């Protein structure tokens, strides 16, 4: 039962063929088998999940089912859930129960979803890794010697391993799409403001990580409901989330294989993305090369801005708590030591420069295809693909522009590296065309070759 999609579960609940209680028990048992190897969850509460499942079952029996009634979900631990502390991936946090559900968590609960657990992340979400000073090391189900990526590390691993069909992550530079790429799942970063979130900051979004585009769309129909607590959220809009079929003929697709800075894509990554472009072309789309539009100056300015923000936050901590932060994060943030106000202003100005460049470059295309990450895989114990605080953003040159440009983007599996780890294809749309991006993701699911079976315990390195 843990293999079933949200769509399949809802259909079978409706027919009376399955019970939310039985499904929840089955998924919890599967998580128990997997967790000794993967360590993707935190604050798992089996009794609370079963209570929610019993309440859901009663609604189904009364004919009063909600949109996601009885569907098991996990939520990244930096999204507050009532009564559970929010450690932010770091041992430096003082653990206090959250007073209320943050907007995305509230929407899932209101829709009848069954919350199984929170999922792991690195310190402050500032790494593309499953490494944390608070959580146990999270590993990739396809090959536990490899990293699942981050910062939605546990969500990516949980989705690939079958901890239920819907997993909620967050993304400010690639933190949904990167782990989705390395874990072979669908990771959707909606347009900025489409999903209300709290706390909010420029570029930060919440979005679903699922095994199918259809399940991502099902989740978005719920997550995009309004919440007045997010002052930067978009006006509510009745979007056709479930309409996923799309005629590809005549669509103009940009193909970006050079981001303008950062690491060069590896051979297996380039091969997978080029094969996807050819498949779209064979289906009637027009594919043209998109030249690089972001620059090293933009990247260094944005890196400097995040270092300044993190340095200020770390300096506000008492010394004994600051000492608990992952050394990699502390070393990276220390790069902002001694910077002046004018340095901060110039750094922030590069955010706007990249925003303008991203929107302008994508305007002549319906959608843009690219790698999610230039690196096919990296060791589980590393803090990121470079494992170097001085070069910590070199792998996000393809994902960062969509956050800065406020554009919807999705990662969908495009192939596999020689050691079994998946390779992500990124599809980016124009601002606010969230449904279109999910339609292209669904089209790629239908075009691509047959996928390998999902990983299952016992997990052992492949290749």
C-alpha cells in the first residue's frame, strides 16, 4: 500500500477497497523497515497519525471526505506544525513546540491528509545535503553511499523510498529540485507567492515532492489556498491543477546547458538532458539553445548576501549555542565578517540584476529545459557537491535563477548515473504558469523511457 499514489488511494477509498487506517499502518511499517538505513524522518508520531487516519476513515464512511482525506504525508521540519519544535536542522536551536501550523501544513491538515512525520534538513537549510548538526545523516535510497541532496533532504529520500505519496519541502535556491533530482522524484517549486508560507522571504517557497506530476498537481490544488499570514502571497486563483494533458506541437523550448557560471555539467547529465530535448522535439516542440544569462558577479553578490544574513543570525546566538552549528556553515558565514553596509547593498542589488535577466531571457520561450544540477552524485557525508565553503553555490547555477525570477520550475527524472543515482531534468516556465510547468512534467513522464523500479529495503549501494 505504501507504493500507491495519492490519486490511487483516493479512488480506492472512494470505492471502499482500502481504509486510511490500514494504509497508514502499512506506510508506518514500511518507514520502520527503511529508517535504520535512510534516517529521513524526525518527530514521527505513529499514534497521532493513526488517530488522524481513524478520523479520516469516519469521514469517508459518512460521505464527507475532504480533498486529501486519508493520504499519508510528511512535512519538512522547518515548516511549523502545531505542538512540534522546529529545529531548523541545527543543534543550535532551542526546542520549543510551535504554537500553530504554518500555512502549508494547515492546508494539508484541513484537506484531511494524515501527517506521519517531519523530514530532515541541514543547518538552517543552507546546504544541498543531508548533513546536519541536529539530525542523523540522511542517505539516498538509490545508493546509500550517496547524498540525497538538500535542503529538503529527508523529503526527497522519503518520496523515493515510498514513505507515502506526498512530501512537502521548501526551496530558496534549489532545495526542492536538487534532492528531487538526485532522488528521482517530481519536485515542484511553484511561482513565488503561489503557496502561502510563514516565515516568508524573497525567493522562498514551499512545494510538493511526489513520485508523479499528477500527485504534485493534487497537492498544489490544496497548498495554493490563501492564507492572510503571508503578506507576499499571490491573490487566490482558480487554476486548472488537474488538467495535465498538453499538446506539445509548436511549443518553443529553450535548452540551457551552460548556466554562465558554476560547475560544468558532467557527461551523464548532459546526455540525459539532451535526450529529453530530442524527445520533446520529436513530439513537435521547437527546441532552441538558450545562451547563459546569469554571471559570476550575480552569483557572488547573492552568495555574499546570504553569508551576511547568516553571519548576522549566528552572531545573535549565545556563544554556547553558536558553537553547535555545523562547522561548514559557520565557516561559510564567516566570509561576511567585516563587510560594510555598502557591501550588503551591492550584494542585494545582484538579486535584482539576476531577477531581471532571468525573466527577460525566458520571455521568448514557453518553457526552458536544463539540468537540475551539473553534478550526478556526491558522497553522503559531504556538505554539498564541492564540499568547500568557499565554493558552496557552484552547483546551483541552474536552479537559483528560477527562485530569483519568481518562476515555477520542476525537477523530473531524466535518467541514471552509472552508480544508480537518478539525474534530474529541470523545466522552468514563465512567471505564474505553474499549471503549464506541471503539464510539461507530465508530458515528459509519458515521453521518457521506462523507469527503473523504486528502491526498496534492504538498501545496498548499486553499480
